[in-house]
C-alpha cells in the first residue's frame, strides 16, 4: 500500500471537542468489538443479523442526547427481509435536520485460513484494528456514536454561543446540539444491494426527511488525508448462459467440430474488451468520460490495488477516468468444470456473471439493455445464449461538476480542521450505494455528502479487513464539529 502521511494535530479551534472525542475512544473500541463479534451477513446469518439489529437499537437508544432515547428508536422490517433501525429527535423551530447513515450488515468472511486472526474478533496489530466490518461499515457506525457522545459530554452548543444552548425538543436541560434535528438510519442489507431500504425510502420518505444527509460509508484516499467522495458509479449485472449440446461429449472423439459452450462463452466475454487497448468496449456505450476533479496517480493506484510488478494496467487512459467516469464490465464468476477432477469432455453449457458499472449521467437500465444486445450479437456458432438481468443500482453525484453547496463547504472545513490539513481531497468512487439515488429522489432539496473511515489499507470485503482507530477519531471529530456548526 502507498505510504500514508503522518497524522497531524487537529486545528486549535476544535481543541475542546477533540478532547471530548479522544475521551470516547475506549468506548468506541468496546462498541466496535461488540459489533464485529456478530457475523451479520444478510440472508446467510439471520440470527446474527437479528442480534446485530438489537445491539444497534440498544446503542442508539442509550445515546446521551436530549430528545433521543429508547422511545425515539424504531426498528422497521424491509421488503428484502432485513431490519433497519431508525432514531429521530425532531428539530426545534427554525433549525434544520441532519440524517446520519450507516449499515450493520457485512460481507462474508470467506476462508477463515486467509485471516491472520479471527474475522469475528476485533484484534489490534500494528496500530490497526482487524475484523470483518471493522471499517465497512461498523467502524463508520461507531463514528456516529462517538461523535454524538462527545458532543453530549462536551455540553457545548453551537460555536460562539455565550449562553447555554437552547433546550432540546423534548427535554428541559441544556442541549449540546442547540435544537438541531437528528435522524440516524442503520440498515441491514447494504452489502446485498440495499433494496429493502430503497423500497422503504420510496414508501415512507418521512423516515429519512432531512436537510443534510451524511452517508458515512466511504473513506480517505490514504489514512490521514481527509476526503469527500462526490460521485458513485451505478451497477447493472447480468448472467450469461450458453447452451450448445444436450450433454458433454468426448473431447478426443468429437472435439474440433462439437460446439464448445465454454469456448463460446470465453469468446463472448473477450468481446467486452478492446484487444489493442484493453479498455471496456460495449457496442453503443460511451467510453469517453473524463474525471473533472483530483487525479488518481497510476503509482498510487498500483499500490492501492496491489498490482504485481511488471504487470500493466488494463488501459493506458488516466486512472481516474477509468474508475470514476467510464463504464466498465468485469467478469465476477464463471460456472464451468474446475481444473481439479476435470474430465476430457467438450462442455455443453457454461455461464458467467458480468458486473457492469456505469458513471453518473448514464442510465443503468439502458446500459444493461445495451450490454445484453452486444452479447446476443457476439454469440459464435449460433449458440443458444440466454441473458438474465439483475436489479440495477443508479449512479450518483453529490455536487454538480464544478459546483458546491453550503453543506459540502462546511463539512470540508470540518474535515480539514479535524485532520489539521490545509485541504480536503475530492474523489469519485467506482463502487455503488444505490440508496444515495433513492434519497436524492425522495428529498431532492437535501444535500448528500459521503465520507468515512475506509482507507485503501482497510482491505474492505477482503481477508484481514481493518481500520486505523485514528480515522474513527478524526472522522468522529469532523462529524461532531459539523453538527455543532450546521445552521
């Protein structure tokens, strides 16, 4: 991985709040340890998911913030069988509302032997905390808990107020948030597409109504470098099935004339890349998009992705264009005989899962249809090709190209001060969070911002996932500062 810059002290403006956040870090570790201990893989581990949901409900209900508490927390079942936890304290008259998002479900751990320590036990090594979900996204959930507890402990209202903060909406004591409305949303199926919460947002937009929406499920370009993610690619997967014969036949007796389904599939998949440039090529899709923000240096990308020495990147185009502003097709899996135990037979059937990512400005439904048509035109030997389409996720852009808004400006300032930095990186992401588009459609006037604790060394979705606890501390400080200052 690329070397990370040294962490510097937060700006002196945040000194009291920074001390309050630091005082919460032992609790933050305990919270994260309890969350990581639950293998909350949606659909695969229903009992663990139920336990995680209950733990989140308890954590949100115990937050020492006026107006929150057990009665302010609601668990709602969604259309995909998952449960989402909502907490809400109404805003005082004339004050805005901020929604804080995270998710408690995680990716499967994969082969336990690939982990240095148990994926379900938070373990410290080399200054990082290891465990599945430590970064994505239970570490980000802990950010919300830590920020709100620190604000409550600091007992301060908005910066610059000389008198005690205004009472909370349902309490008579001092309110550290000065009447700011708070919504917390923690879902349980983001890693499998988040369709349940998307449906719920469409059915009950009141649950997520807010002026500012902080999606804390992203991260920094490197540990210690404050970063805002301003765009996400959408997703449009398909499954390609090739059938050529009634059954497999002997490769010596029939090979050469028999239509090999696996060879046909390989030919189809090969057509998704230009043989000369290596770039994704799908008839009818625009592959000329250019990223208009901060560059992604090739050497940094090679380190982040773990590209082997001497191996070239798949295209010579600028990395930021390829991963943030252009569509790409990736073969995620192929069903065919494994090498171990393979027999000498021509295959009658083969299939593959193709992952299509589309940039902001491109319709994923239309892109998926275009991909299907491309594949149907490329079938060799008139093989029978069936294409099964999966649900799509729309791309997202938080701020128009070259633009900004007050929420992003304030959050950027808070991030810079929390990290003691002069500037904040603004990047895109090749990943997808379909919920962002659902929220944007439900509340088009709301400002949506993405940030979080996931740096390239976090290895999210991989063995030995980890988080740098300083990232939890600094992101929590930035979020607390934002909540303290947002008007």
